[in-house]
C-alpha cells in the first residue's frame, strides 16, 4: 500500500486509509509507536497498559514540574 507524506499545518504527516483503521480498530486520537526497523519504519498502536503508564508519568511531571526542573539543573 502506498501512502503519501502530506503537509499538515507546520508539520508533515501521513493519512492512514480507512480500511487500515478499521482492520486494526484505530480511531482519531489513538497513539502510535513509530520506530526505525530494517532500513524502514514500523508503526504500531501503543499497548493499553503502556498508555496508562505514560498518562500517569505525564500527570506526575505536570504536578512536580518545578521540582523536576530544579533537579535537572
């Protein structure tokens, strides 16, 4: 399947065909993991457990933003 990289605002992105979204149960707002592999790319949905951990980490970093900034100095 050929996909074209397109300009989206100030970035570039790809449009995932509807049949691929339906096949893998994906929808707008779902997060994907994008990695380089064997001279190409691999894209897969983030695992639900990892996604929850990521959300908790983001809340923690927001809550302790000042302390984390001080520690990074």
